[in-house]
């Protein structure tokens, strides 16, 4: 439904047709995504969609999103995180608490195929940007909201970040079961796994819309995602009712599961069947272990994970990393040199950002034969594309000037 234009003098007759980036051949070329998310989970999801060719319009506050100041960076408003997280997006900085700001947002939404937000249900409704309101201007929109807990629960509006969800989903308990104190993984794993889930759900809903013409509302509770993520293997024998064993997958929970030292560095070798263990122990001069019953069957190998990892480590310390990698390749044993973060970063290509200068690019991981993913736009400045986007949907230049003058629209 298109509102009466006479009630909104700040615009011409608005277009409800999407005018996405045309400089793309990705599989999502022609799809426009409205991104009302912050920090990392939502922006990670929309970065994936942008890499796949979607035209992503990122709505952020006038002071910029928090990810712009997460960690250090080469220029103000461009942290090392944001340089890759915000690529392939156009930034519009709108004060959504102002009526005209809210209306501008809805006018943009009317041209979009997808809206993604990680605002909690309460704040989203107070802004008047909940699903029912957005559906009024775009009835077939795919609307995805992701937040800590289900909207049907008594924690619906409880704040939740990666640390909170890791603890609530049992990640900390994994470390306790390894014999230590509860800890968190040194990675924003909840944000990133939930970001992947958001992107996956949106793609499924877009496919459904392509078949039926129907949009829909998707809810992604972080606690549900991470509970499923953790319990996939760690539900183990406790999944049975009644339980036949304790929760936790033994091979993964042993503290011995880690990179192993060689004569000159670190390696990770994972003998996966009996033949692998026999070859490895014979090569290491441990003929006494070559017929050990501990690795005779898959179940025995899991039960005896602790001691097998330790025995493998004693063998690996006899030779160099290069020697063992050559040996493992010849015997089909999964192995890799243990990389450092610095080595991984050194492998990344370098590109030039128009403001931040040279930076390392994390390439899109997907490889398509016909519709390649790619990087079309560098991370934008705060509000860099506000005028451009509003002009596309029919706003007069003078009206955009008014929005800027009133502090509703922020531009660089």
C-alpha cells in the first residue's frame, strides 16, 4: 500500500520498485535488502547476502554502528572489523525516533525484498517498525528478526550478546567437562553461527516467495540456534530417553585434542582409522602400539581418546613438521601445519579503501561457476549513501536538505 503523497511533502511520488545495484552478476543480483542490525550478527548475515550480489542498504545511527569502533582500525569510523563486515553495503544514517525518519525508513522498505533486524521485539514495536508495519508498505517482504530469546518467552526483551548466549547454550559447560572451569570460546561464535542461520533462512524464504509470491516473518532466537549447534554432537548418549550415557562427545572433550609439537613446530594429525594408527606408530618406532586394541574399532578409539592423543604426540615429536606432512600425505592421514593468525592474515589479498587506505580483504568463501560472489563496494562512511538512496525512491533534493538540516538524516 502506498501512503498518500500529499501527507508527506518531503518526497515526490515514491517508487515501490527496487532499483538495486546493477554492477553485479552474483546469484542474488536484483534482490534488495534493508539492514536494520548492529554489532556483528546481523551485519555478518547481510555481508554474506551482499557478497552474493544483493543490494544491501545499511541503516545506522548518526554516530555510526558499534562495529565501526570494535578494535583498532586505520581511520576514524573504520575498524579492522568493519572494513570487511560493511562491504557491499550502502549506508543511510537516519534518526528513527523522529516521525519523518521513521517514514523515510518505511519508504525505503517499500522498495526492498528483505528486511533484517536484531532489534528486540519491544524496541522494534516502539519504533513502529515491526513486521505488521513494514508489511503495510511491502506486503510480500521477507522480514527476519533475530534476537537472544524467542518472542513468546518471558525473556523476549532480555538483552543478549555473544558472551551471554555462549553461556546460556552450554558452551561454557564444555570447558568444565574437559576438567577446567567454565569458559567461553575466544571467538564470537554465537554471533557468526546465528549470522549464517539468518542468511540461510532468508534464502529459503526468498525461494518460497519465488514460487508463491508470499513474503513472511522469520524469527531467529540465538539461544535456539546455539543450543542446536552445541547439542548436535554433545547431546550424545543423553539424547536417548532415558539417557544411555552422559552428555558430551568424549573425543571432542578431551583436553589432549589440540595441535601437537613436532621437532621444529606444530602440527595437527588426526588418524581416523586403524590403518592410520598402525602406520603412524610403526613409523615412530612404537611397534608395541601397532597392535593396540585401543584403536581397533571406532568406539574404542573414542573411549580411549585421551591416551591415544598422548601417544600420538610422543611419536610426532621425533620428526619435523615437513617430514610428518609428507608421511601423512603418502598414507592418506588427515594433517595440517598449525597456522597462526598472523600467517592467515598474510595470505589475504590487499585492496585500497578510498578513506582507510590499504587493507586486507577477507574474500567471499563461496565459489560459483556462473554467478560469482564478489566485492563491488568498499565499506561505506557513515550515511554515505543517504541522499543517493532517498533520491532513488523519489525524494526531492530540497526535501533531503530539510531532513539533513533537521538532524533526521546524517551525511558525511
